[in-house]
C-alpha cells in the first residue's frame, strides 16, 4: 500500500517520493532522505494501516521504477491490501502499462499546457478589461 496514517494524517509515500526525486541524483539519495526523515516513525510503529489501524513498516526499494510502499509489520493482510492486490491483478490483465504511461504523460502535458496558457492570459489582462459575461 502506498498510504498510511502518520499521527492522524494520511501520508502518501509514493507521492512524497515523486516530489523529492527531482532534488536528488539517484534513487540511493532519495532513499537516504526518507530514512533520515521518516525511518524513526516506522521504527516506533507510528505509521498505521488506513483500513485496520495496525502498524505498518515503510519499505524503500532501490530498484529503479519500483515504488516505495508500506507493509504490515506482522506480515499479515487486511482487506485494504487484499483489495489493492486484486485490483492490480485485474487491471494488469487488461492494460498495457507502457501504453497507459504514454497516455498519462500526453494527458498531463495537455493539461499543463492549458493551465499554463490560461494563467498567463489572466495575468496579462488588466482587471478593468476583463469581461465576465455568460
């Protein structure tokens, strides 16, 4: 699972990894950053499962392209992890991961381009010349 509670707030480990990854040269440095900031919470069982509230451990993989994740400390499973695996197995049967990644990249580029253009055009317009007609 990629999410766990940390002191009552949801912590998205993979989202956080994607945020900090551009700041470092390689995966080893990203892993070190996570260990320096979050390993102590993992050791004190501060990360808990969203579904069953049992403690989970932070797992930081070094393999490029493999996500960081949380795993139940006792090695057990709850409905959250079971449902996530069932969903991934089902989706992997019917989708091509490279095609999906390309599609998501194109979609993101289109949205970022539209957002960038609209923000720029709004910034460049004087407020007295903006017309808010339906």
